[in-house]
C-alpha cells in the first residue's frame, strides 16, 4: 500500500509565470485520481510526467475558475488522443451543463463516455468505492457550494503468521484464504485455533484529505480525524484574518488548528494569495500551532507508506 501526491498547481486566483492554480494528482493503492483542474493543468501534467491514460476519475471541488477552467481543455485533449475509456467526473451540480456546453460549442469530438456525478449534499457522503479505495466528501464553506474529498484505502486482508501456522501439520495452503479472511481453524480433534494466533494485523489503511477553498470550519475535524496527509488551503497569513473571513478563505493559523485538532500526520498548506512574495512565511506561521507543516509547490511530491 502506498500514497503518492503530486502538486500540479497550488496558487489562488489567476495563473502567473511561475504560479499555477489548484490541481493535484493522487496515486493511492494503485488508483489514480485528478483533484481539481485549474488552467494549465495539462501543461503541468506533462511537465511532471503524469500519465494521462491512468486517470479515469476527476474530482472538482467547486466551480470557481481557478479550480475547474482547465477541465474542458483536458477533456478535449482526451478526445484528440482517441480515448475510449469512460471518464467519471465528480463535482457540484451544474458541472455537467457547463462542461458539455463548452465542448459542444467548440465542436470537440470526444468519443469516450463522460459520466458526471453531480453533488449537492451539505453532509459528508460516500461518492466512490471499489475494491481498493473509498472516497467521501468533506463539506466546506466557501462563496459557492464546495466540497473537499477524503480518499481512504480499503483495509487489506490479514497477513499469515507462517511461524505459528507451521506448528500445525493439519493447516495447509488450502486454508490460507479463509485464514486471511479472519476465520478460525478447527482441527480434526475439535480444537479451535483462533485467527489471532495465525495472522498478523495488516498495515493501517492510508488516507488523504483535500480541503479546498473554505473558511475556518472546525466541524470537518471528525471527518478527517487521523488522516496521514491533509491539504488545507491557507490563502492568507494571520494578519489578513478579516479578509479571509470576508472572502470565505482560511489563514495559515486556522489551517494549522484544523490539523492539530484532527491529529493528522502531516499538513500541506497552499492556495497562496498573490500578495505574498515569500511563501515560507505560511510554514513558519502554521508551525507555531502544528509541528509538521509542509508547503505545497508545483512538482512537489508527498509520500505516505
């Protein structure tokens, strides 16, 4: 099991020479997801060698331009690349109409099926599940309807304790699947060997929480409790707290407080306002509250194992 997060863009508002709006590429338990798709996402994907063909699921937090204006261009490119696999797109209600209208007007000829999953609930809900990963929404508070996303590995089967198993001649390979599934073993003499004696606990499932544009919202803490990685927007430093409140964004201190209260493994801050020339100030300020803070930067990779 592994978790690998690549930051493609992490700045707020408009793209600049060396600053790209929000987009991330997440690999978790052999699944590949694109999170948000601001302008320039395609360029960043190519620059940082993100495999276009691996992505079958795109998660859009909200319909502000710096988070989804790159989506139509990306889908159009997939059409030109003769993609045939279906693409699942998760986002707020309205994303289907906006996307398909633009593709229609521009006469983009995408032959692959686009399946839109439009969201409108203000409660956390399960929106994706397969045999390896589950994804839940994290309801946020911004100027428009916004969700973050919680990606969690499914728990693996238990590991065989071969040292203990070797002490029972009756237990063979034919029993291994049942043992991994958590079942006890009954010997021919009726003795029950508890599963806990024959197996070892699997590794803790890894998890990543993406909290896009939002004002300080402490009620998300139970949803993201104990995640390995947390990305939380920090558009402003604490001296601009009033502006953060007005625009429904967060400060670095508020992001750090969320991380501390949720007992996360590592906090990644990003979505920096263009008024700040030295982003190291965000890390410095947040570290007073929470001791494991990293800065989102284009091309930076975060790992959890």
